[in-house]
C-alpha cells in the first residue's frame, strides 16, 4: 500500500507540470441520488478522445449533458448503463 502511494505521488509530480490531472472518480450528488463517474475505469477501457476533443480538459456535467452527449448517448450506443438506478444510487 505504502509503495503504491509513493509510486502514485511520483507519477503525479512527473505529469502535473505539463498536464491537468483528472480525479480517478467524481461523484455528483442530487435529489435522484449519487452518481459516481469512474474516470479511471472509463479511461482504461477507451481512449481519451472518446469523450474529450483536443487536449483533455474539464467537461461540464449537468443533468441535460449527462442524460445526453456527455454520458447516456454513449451508453446507448456502446451498451453501458441506461436505467436511472444504474447511475443514480440512493
Ligand atoms: C448514464 C448515467 C445516468 C442515467 C442513466 C440517468 N442519469 Fe440522471 N443524472 C446523471 C448525472 C451525471 C447527473 C448530473 C448530476 C448533477 O447535476 O449533479 C444527473 C442528473 C439528474 C437529475 C438532477 C440532479 C438530481 O439528482 O436532483 C435528475 C432529477 C435525474 N438525473 C434523474 C434521472 C432519471 C429520472 C433517470 C432515468 C430516467 C436518470 N436520471 C438517468 C446521470 C444519469
Ligand atoms: C468516458 C468519458 C471520458 C474519457 C474516456 C476520459 N475522460 Fe477525462 N473527463 C470526462 C468528464 C465527464 C470529465 C469532467 C468530470 C467532472 O469534473 O465533472 C473529465 C475531466 C477531465 C479532466 C479535467 C479534470 C479537472 O477537474 O480539471 C482532464 C485533465 C481529463 N478529463 C483528462 C482525460 C485523459 C488524459 C483521458 C484519457 C486517458 C480522459 N480524460 C478520458 C470524461 C472522460
Ligand atoms: C464514450 C462512451 C462513454 C461515455 C461518454 C460514458 N460512459 Fe459510462 N460506460 C461506458 C461503457 C461502455 C460502460 C460499460 C463498461 C463495462 O460494462 O465494462 C460504462 C459504464 C458505466 C457505469 C457502470 C460501471 C462503472 O464504471 O461504475 C457507470 C456508473 C457509468 N458508466 C457512468 C457514466 C457517467 C456518469 C458518464 C458521464 C459523466 C459516463 N458514464 C460516460 C461508456 C461511456
């Protein structure tokens, strides 16, 4: 565990000078329940440009964008989760 932490810290220092670092996962909280977007899990399975155009940067995740182009459209096309409770967890 300790070793892994050190390696991760080194990686962070090595890359942060040139690149913005995305969190491994982001959680959005709302009335419908929490949605956890596993950025790392998605990035391991597909290229950055599946979601980012040009240099990867922040993408606005709102109710409308998430239910459309930013999340759900791809799930419909590629067999990801599309039911409310698949994304929103109480
Ligand atoms: C692919 C994942 C996904 C699916 C499927 C999905 N949502 Fe969402 N939804 C999100 C994300 C991400 C947000 C943005 C959360 C925020 O605004 O903080 C969101 C936002 C919302 C919001 C506004 C924020 C809140 O929780 O109060 C509501 C209401 C909502 N969704 C309802 C639904 C309903 C109803 C369904 C099913 C018909 C559904 N969602 C299906 C991902 C999803
Ligand atoms: C499945 C879609 C998807 C893939 C694949 C993906 N990203 Fe992201 N990325 C996002 C979303 C959505 C956000 C915005 C998350 C948030 O902060 O709400 C984001 C945010 C970011 C940010 C901004 C972080 C911040 O908070 O400023 C960077 C940098 C980033 N991604 C880099 C990458 C890189 C590099 C790759 C490839 C290794 C990648 N992303 C792959 C969807 C994706
Ligand atoms: C470019 C395609 C693509 C985009 C964009 C995308 N996803 Fe996914 N997502 C997938 C696929 C494909 C799977 C199924 C992966 C599997 O079953 O191995 C998946 C799985 C998931 C899962 C269930 C597995 C897990 O990782 O927890 C959740 C939750 C999820 N996505 C949320 C989101 C949210 C929230 C967004 C938008 C911020 C998003 N996804 C954007 C392709 C995408």
